[in-house]
C-alpha cells in the first residue's frame, strides 16, 4: 500500500492526531541548519595504539606479573632473615651475594635465550630460581646454618631478564618503526619504575601483616605464573637466529661506553636508596623511607610515560647527553633539601622532582643499546646493561652507606651527584669520539681519478 506524502489528520475522542509518513532526514541536533559531517572519532593515544598490536596485551600481562616480584625479593629476604636471625648485617650480606651472583649469571642466561629462544630457557631458569627462593624460606624457617642462606639466595641468580625479553619482543613486533619503538621503551621503563615502586611496599605489607616468609612465597607464585603466561605467547616471540653471524655485544662499537654509563647510573640508584634510609633514620622516621623512595619512583614513572608520548627532536645520542645533564642537575635538589631544611617532607618533594629525569635517561639509553647490539644478541645486550646497573647499585650502596656513617647522611647525598656527574662525563666523551669519527669519515680524501 503506497504511503501518503503528506500528513494525515484524524480524531480520537477529544484528541486530534497528526500522522506523518514522509521519509525522515538525519538532522544535526545542535544546529538544524548545519550541513557539516559528524565529528571523526578521536585518535587513540600512543600507548593504546601500542597495546593494540596483535599479541601485545597477552605477553604484557604475563610480564607484569613476573616483574613485580623483582622489587619484592630483596626486601622480603632482608625482613625475613633479620626478623628471625636478628642480624641486618647477615641479611645485607645474603642479598649482596645474590646481587653479585645475578650480575655474573644473567648475561649467560640471556645468551642462552638468544641462542635457543625465550620459552625454552626462561621457564627452566625461572623454575631453578623459584627453587632457590623456596630453599631460602626453608633454611630460615628450620634454622639452618648461615652458609645455606648464601647458597640458596645465590641460586635465584638464574632469574631471566624479563624486561629485556619484553623489549626484544617489541623490537620484533615493531620492526624498524622508531617512533613506536620509542613509545614501547618508554612504556617498559614506566613498568620497571612501577614494579620497583609497588614491589617493596607489597613485600613489607605481606611480611609484617602475615608472617616473615609471606613476601617471598607470594613473589615466587607471581614470578612462576607470569613467566608461564609470558612464555606461552609463542606468536610474539622473536625468532632464533643462527649462531656465529654476529659478534658479542660487549665488543660491538658504542656498547662499552653505554655500559660504563649504566654502571654510574646504578651507583646513583644504590647510593640514593641507602642514603635516604639513613637520613630518615636520623630524623626518627625510618619506617617512612620506603614511602619517600616510592615517590622518587613515581616521579620517574610519570615522566617516562610523558616522554614516550611527546614528539622527539634531535638524535638519540644528543638526547642521551641532555637527559643525563638534567638528571645530574635535579639530583642537587635532595642535597639542598636535606642540608637547608632538614625536613623529610621537603626531601620527599625533592626526590619526586629529581626522579623525573631518571626514566627519560634510561629510555634513551636502552634505545641506544638496542641500536648498537648486533643482530640476534638483543637479550644479551639488554642484560649486559642490567648487569652494569646491578654492579653500580652494589658500589653505590657501599659508598653511600660509608659516607652516611662516617660523615653524615646529609653529606652522603653528594655520592649520587658524583655518580651522575661521572655518567655525564662518560656520555660527553663518547659523544665527542663519535662526532670525531663521523667528521673523519666525511672529510676523508676519496681515491680515484680526478676530473
């Protein structure tokens, strides 16, 4: 039945009804006369686009679970050993032994990962590390001799470098997209900062609210579960390349200066942690040291996310120098806050600001490590950088603790500044040599017949 092209009028009881059967046209509800098309959907942010990469969310979730315990194990071990044996010296010696063992074993584990694949090596290596943590719990609980604590904690050194393996997956998935890889590196650094910010807080809560071994046990469960989920994502795992096609990362051009900077950066982190604990203890607020250090990590985490979202300018080498210079400058704020005000609240604000230069520096450094590492050796190259950081943390902790004890906690804030200045000098010297090499290559006389 054809529909009328004009309204129809009828009545029902005492009401007038108008029925309009003509086709409707879409209208702009805000402005009926407007002929503009609807507004296009908003472009997703860089991190939403990054996590929209096929398979990225699955391995990221597993990686988050596995990396959170990295900030839990040392704190849990200290609380557990000191609480049962009554000796912070023993607890510190055990954790230092584990740190040294990790620095020696981690590059070999990473080399096996590059040679045989992430899933084949990460799972058994994690299982061995988990057994070491469980053995430590049993030795502490049963009152075993002190040497068993050192052996048990040293066995945890086989824990794979989850951050390096995750960055290797991003490099595989993103190919040569430098912009997206920069966002991925910023995201990974923010994850590192978040894990080292939340891990100690979670460990301290578990060990004090339940029983001393709770932090270690929960950390083992999270580590094993996360690694299993991460390794199960085979579609995003980088392919294994044939051995012998590339040189060792340590011998690659430009890598040794980066490792030297990582060593100095680790000294900044290690000394800052010990000095802040000593300063808080001198102020009578030792329990607040963890919160103060968490603020530094929070500032770094936020800065890392912002750094990944902004548009970059200049080369990575130039940005690296500027980032280290900014970090060195901002590290003077904690020294000023401690010496001028003597207030823990002012120190917390200074550390929050000072931490904002950490993540951009680490992101740019890891980007340079990725570029300079030979093909097929990326996990090993990343782990060498982490090994440098661990060695620096050990040296910085010792230097910061000695200065805080023999001089003063306030003066000890000069140790991280000195370490940052050493990192800046190393970066400047490396940039100068690179610039000289490029100039020689550009101005070198060309052989051949003259025109």
